[in-house]
């Protein structure tokens, strides 16, 4: 399951930088992947997470705002610019929902992610689940 809703809170699964199910970027940030590519990948992840939330909420227009986002970065031991990578995810949320929809966030360095992805993002959001006429 890519996302679920309880009451008016939607939760996405962790999303990696995939388009049509195909991983677009792989490797370790600070080694094979630079900050720019990692931030772009984080943006793809955020877009996938929002799309998953929209699919269970009834459309992107029902996503009111994001509450929390966690950005996991598979990074080299000496890589500390995690926030710059997470900025790519925040930029996509602002582009899709507007700056007022930006969540609190955490950027966490990890050793490995699924399929060798450099980043993974999950989002918690408020959605409008009231019936629309």
C-alpha cells in the first residue's frame, strides 16, 4: 500500500526516486551521487509521496497541507549536508501545494536504502475527506 488515510490524516509509505516504477538515481550521496542530483531525487520522492496521498484522498486538490516529512539519505560517512538534499523535497511540495503547505521535517543519514536508492521520503498530510458535490 502506497498510502493510507485515517480520519483526515494521510500517511505515505517511504518513496524512492522512481518514475513508472523504475529507479532513476542510485548510489551513495557524497560518493557516487552529488548534492544536486540527490536534491532532485528527493524531489522525485516527494512528488511520488504526494501522488500516493492524493490517490487515497480523491485527488491532489484534497491535500490541504503537509504536516511532517522525513527524508532518509543514504550517505557517505563524511557527508553532513543532509538539509540541502531535503530542500529538494521541500521545493516540490511548495511547487505543488504552495509554501504554506510545507511540513516540519527531519533529514536522516542512513547506510543503505531499498534498491540502492540515494534518498527515500515519507509524508504525513492533512486531507479533505468530506464528500464534495
